[in-house]
C-alpha cells in the first residue's frame, strides 16, 4: 500500500511539474511577444507622431492642447494600445509584418472592424493635426496619404498573407467584418484555428 501511495504521489508531482512547465513556457511566449510588440509599436508611433511631424514643421513642435485634439488622440491611442496587447497576448506576435501574430485575432475590437489598429492610428494622427495648428493642413494631408498607402498594403500584402496562413477562418472573418467601417454588432465566429 505504501509503495502504491508513493507511486501515486510521484506521478502527481510529475504531472504538476509538467503542467507548471507548460504554463511557464506559454506565459514566457506571451511576455516575450508583448515585449516585442511594445518595442515595435513604440518605434512606429515615435516615427509617425514625432519624427515626421517635426520634419514637416522644420524642427520644434508647438502643440496647443484642445478638447478636439484630446477627444481624438485619447481613444486613438487606447485603441492602438489594446490592439498591440491583443496581437501579443492572443496572437503571440507583433504589428510588424516580419513578426506577425501566430494566431488569428478575432476578439475584442477585431470583432467590429478588421483593422482597428490602423483606425486608432488615424484617429490619433487627426487629433495630433488639431494639436499642431502650425501644420494642421500638412498633417491631414499626411493622414490621407497614409490611409491610401495602408489600404494598398492591406489589399496587396496583408489580406493575401492572412488568407494563406489562416485559410477558412480568415475567409469567414473577411466576409463578415469590414476593413474600415465598424459593424454595429460584434462578429460571432467559432473558428478552428483562431483564438477568442
């Protein structure tokens, strides 16, 4: 009886150690994806919200805070941050095409619109245009040019890539969720490979 009890305890300890190891490995993957996502996103945001506007203005930026600017920048920034976190935590990747999510993310904001990160960036940049009255017109022109460029990138690279990687799950998502205009109700899908 004592031998059986010892064997059961040893098996239990072995299973517990294995479970903890799997949990730590998965958690480590998520934390590493989160760190990569935050670094990539910070560099991208710095480029488009500081470097380019400074270049347009010929150097120093002179922001003038207004309710309109903040009304666009705060939700835009929150949307971008949520998307980066979702890509890392749920998709185990980053917004960078060289390190994309390993899983199709169709939860949260992605249930309403296929490209909430780009929508958030657009809102933020429109708010920043209002924040910088000396270059407001140039900033809005930049936003329009970026929207066109991003749309071309999405259509020619991102969507075909997602079709190849996620197959039928992405096709169902693509057919039901718009690229730019949010749905009024969240997309409800039971994908085979995507993670909710």
